[in-house]
C-alpha cells in the first residue's frame, strides 16, 4: 500500500481506503463487517470512512465495536464521520450545519464510535440556510476542543469551499482541508475541472467516493440488475436508472477489453484509474465480504500499468460517456 498526504496537510492516508456506506447495518452483520475491516487493515488501509447518517447511526456503532474488538493502536488508523442529514426531525436536527446541530452531532458520533476524537469531520452537504461563517466557526471550535483533527466538506461547490477557506483565513481559524466528492470514470467534471484551481491555491485533498459508480463499473450489471443488488434495497431505488443505462453499459463492455489486456478485473481497473489522479488523496472502497476487499486491494498492482498510452485508450472509450 502507498500513502498520500491529505492535500497539503501532514496527515497521510492510504491510497485505497474502506467505507461503510450502504453495507454496515444493511447488507452485512457485525462479524462480516469485522472480517472486511481486518482484511483492509492487513492490506495496509489506514483510513476508514463513516457518517452519522449511515444506517441512521448504526454504522458508527458497528465500526466503533470493530475498532475495540480488533485492538489496533489508535494512532495507526484514521477515522472520519460526516454531519448534515441528522438523525431526528427537529428544526435544528436535520439538513443543517448550524452551530447548535454541529456541536451536538460531534458528541453523538463520538459516543456511537466510543472514541475520544475522530481524525476527519465533513460537512456532508452545503447548507444554504446557515451562513458559511457560522459553520466555519463551529467546525473550528470542534477541532480546538480536541474532538476532531481536520475538517472538510462533501459535495460542496468550488465557490463554497473557497468562501469557507477565506473566512477561516481571515479569522485565523482551522481551514477546510479536504473534500469528499463522487469521482469515477463516469463522473469527472467536478474533480477534474471545477476544483482544478483549489488543489494549488488552498492545498485541497480529496477522499473520493463511488469509484465504481455504485457497482456499474464492476460489470455485474451488464446483463441486468441482480436480485442481491443494493439497487433493490429499500431507499436505493434511485440507483436503478443509473445502473441500467444502456450507453454506460456499452462503455463498460468496451472497457472490459482494456482490463483483459492488463490481466485485471473491471473493478481493479476502475479503482486504479481513480488512484492514478494525483489530486486524489484516497479512494474509498466498499465491500460486503472479505473476498471483495482482497480483490479491490489488488488494484494497487494495476496502477503502474496505467501508462500514458493506456490512459489515452481508456479516455477514448469514455469520451462519449464523460460527465
């Protein structure tokens, strides 16, 4: 495993990381989740991604139990959580980044994770109803209280990120260090164009999610949606249209030829392609069984094979499907 700095921060994260979205609390039990995290850790993964809203807090509980059971040194891994969606329906408890919510949300996450602090906290979405200044001051206070070490954003626009950074700069506060956007072969615009100036200007790091486009880039949807797909889980019906898009499925079939020539799976090719982007600090992977974790980790062997010629070949295949 290789490690990269989180943007211009000193913190180093594994190029491939492990996240609990969808799987923890919905697709697998605690024992299977434990086996998956151990397989990732044994492969060199040091960053484990979570969020308050995943399985309505149950994902944090499961991950916290696994850290205790595994007995790993706290300094040996990096753990994150995210705030915005909330767990309750009160006016200050859902879809907000106001100070009251954030100061309570961090305490709730730490209790569920059974930790004294988390390494990374994210504003899970932007909040148009709360001044960015209020959010920046609250995130800074959480860090000053020792409950988190770095803060960042997820799916914010470049203008919103820059506004938050400039407020922090002006008031000598902890600045947003990282962003967690969707990034994969079918979803490139934000990472490759919109954020382009932020990498050099403010040292933004990326912890990207959905590198396999919700599984589409594994090739398992080439012949329809399997019965055990996450698209058939309650609340994930919105995935079905994306996973059955004929143009993208044709693209995946064409990409399979590249994977075959490299001697790897489609999943490994898609993950390696994301790692190849130097602005990506870490690629968040997911899995519902240890064997998937082990297969994903082999993507690191594919990265050196992605020469300029191979990348150009991939881009030619992707050109009609760029987003």
